[in-house]
């Protein structure tokens, strides 16, 4: 759950994956809310797209990057920003972050910190395929790493990393087995020495 005082933000590597993540998230949350008599607040699921207009669905509303500030301010004034979920692409994360910066400046002041860990804008930030956003790059999508949240989850499935991690784990286990055998051999030799002295 994204929380009810702050919104949720999620980034996917492609627009169809952002829609897929948003749809799944919205359906699961809708089912959970249906079983909770104490939570009747409507959820607002936004898929943030580039400048192209896309169709909205009953579960999801498509907005363009330049509409993010207005949407966030409207929900902030209504007191239900915490019930908003924003889904964007890795490539659009830079423009999304610029809109979030504007939101911080408007609601908290021009000198407000953008990385305020005590009071972040988002409750949860999910980054899928985060390895695309990392590295020494000046690409705009690396700005998505700047989005602060109370909770952050990043996913990656880079095969090279998995293979190298697997090799390092095997090496560490082999080294541990070797040390154990040496310790056992040393203990047995000391026992043999103790018995021969008697």
C-alpha cells in the first residue's frame, strides 16, 4: 500500500509495463479495499505518459508529464494526495521528477530541501529495472533516482550480475569448506598429540 498521507510512485522501463504494473496494483488494492469496511476512500491511479495522449480506463487515468504538478496540487488541496498512485516510465522519470520539484517548491517553499528524509513527498517509490537508471550517465532518466520516499524498492534482473554473484557465493562457500577441513585436521592432529603424550 502506498500509505494514506503520501502518494506512491512507481517506474517501469516501458510504457506498456507501466500500464501493466498500474493495472495489477490497482486491481489488487481494489480487492483489498473491498474487504476493508473502514477504508472507503477512492484511489487515484495515474499513468504518466509522454506528450502523447492515451486512453484512460475505469481503473487508470492517463495524464501527461506536464499535468503532474496540477494533479498533485489538486489532490494536496483536497487532502487526498496519499490516495494517489503515479506510474511512469524510466525514460519519463526525469520530467516526472521536475514536476515533483515544482510541487515541493509550491507547497513547501523555494528553499525547501528536495531530499527531505524526515518528510518525503512519497510514501513508497518502486523502481523496476533500476540498473537502467544507474551508472555514470547524464541521461534525463537517471533523475528518477532522486525521488525520495519513506520506503524505496528497486528491482533488477541483470543476468551478468546474477552470474557473478553466483560465482562469488560458490567461491565463498568453497573457501569456508576448506577452512573447516583445515580446522578439523588441526583438531585431529592435536588430539593425536595429546593421546601419544599420555
